[in-house]
C-alpha cells in the first residue's frame, strides 16, 4: 500500500495520472472507482442512499459502505 501511495503522490500532472490509471486498473475498475467517488460526494451532500444506488446503478451495500467510511472519518478531502 505504501508503494501505491508514494506513486500517487509522485505523479504531478493529469496526463501522467491518466496513463498510470489506465495501465494499472482494469476497465471495470476504471468504471467502478469514479462511481465510488460519486457515492461519497452524493452522501456528503445529503442524498438518500436508495436514491444514490438507483441513480448510479450500484447496490445499496456499496452505498452503505461509503456511508460507514465517512462515519469513520475518511474522505475528509472529498
């Protein structure tokens, strides 16, 4: 995990980040990770979990997990 964090922190521009993500993630991961970010943003805006799940086409468990992580103090920068 430390190596991955260090790699993210070392990338200084959008094109290099895009190339890195395209190289390291599968097409499915490239689809799912942005959805998870949207889940967090919507939760922080107060959107109801069922509405998020329906709008983004994800399971309610995925949305609930995001909610639990927010309660644990994660995503302060989002």
